[in-house]
């Protein structure tokens, strides 16, 4: 009895051809009904939509996590300031040298002019001192380059937001170079290095050895601006 019922149901099934005709609206073709009953109904609906303030809809979407801005105006302003300071750091004093009867400020660009003189003391102080001197010059240079490229990327126009953020993230990654250089400088200066030529320089802050305390004691605006600005720019990379 059960087998007969199954056979009967099988016979009652719609054939493949008929089923496809239904899907294609060939069996009972009809013209689609008009959505609006009249032009008056359409006009009234559109007037009602226009009366509603679009601000309520935008406000709801702006507070949605899905629509949360990845790069807000505050982020743009902060990165603009930090990148600008990195750019101008090349022309700011990085070191302040004081001694008996003199006070000299060494700007970032001027440090390169003293590079030969500093490396001349390498035979007296050792290889570590030479590495430290070169790392300082690279830090000054890459701080300027990273700041300038980041600043240009912030205000470079793109066809869409996605390409803009992708390019900005790529350019901000250049700030990792001066950050790594800063870490290396701090590590080397923490280790310390002999400076037997200190008496000849007659600069306050120099002694028989040079360490991280001496380094930051001689530091000026360039150092105190470069390091935090590089950290700020690197922090935003992971958010983009």
C-alpha cells in the first residue's frame, strides 16, 4: 500500500519541462502590476520622504561600528602635525653643546658637516663610537624623509577611500626605519663607550665615557620632537 502511494506521488510530480516553463512565466504569462495605484499616491509618498531629515539617517549610520571612520579628522590633524615636525626636524637643533664661554646648537643639517670630525675620533674611542655617530646621522636623515613622504601621502588625492588608505599605510611604514634606528641608538648608548678625547672638546656633559644619560643631556629640540613623532606615526599603521 505504501509503495502504491509513492508511485502515485511520483506520477503527480510536475515534469521538468513544465517546471521550467513555470519558472520562465510561460504557463500563465501576465503583465506586472503597477507599483503605484496612481500618480497621486506616488507624489504623496515622495513628498513624505523629502520631509524626513537626512541627518537622522546619517546620524544613525555614523554611530554604527560598521561605518566607523578608520581615518578621522583628528587622526589626519595629529599625523599632519607629527609628520610636519619630522620634516622640519632637519633644520632644528638636535644637540646643545655648552662649555666655558660658549654655547653651540647643532641643527640636524649641520650635524652632517661635523660628521668627518666626529669620525676622526673613532680610533681613540673604538668602533662602537663610529657606529653610534653614523646611526645618529641616519636617524636625522630618515626622520626627515619619513615625515616628508607621510605628509605628502596624507594630502594626496585618490579616486576612492580604499586606495587612499592603502597608500597612506604604505607610506607610514617608512616611519619604522627611524624608529628602529632610535632603538639601536638607545641600546648602544646604554652600553656606553669610552671618550678619551672629552678633555680636548671641553664640552659639558662629556666625561671619560659616553652613555645614554650623556646623550639625552646633550639633546635638543630635534631629538625630543623626532622620537615621539615617529612613534605616533608608527602607531597609526596598525589601524589602517
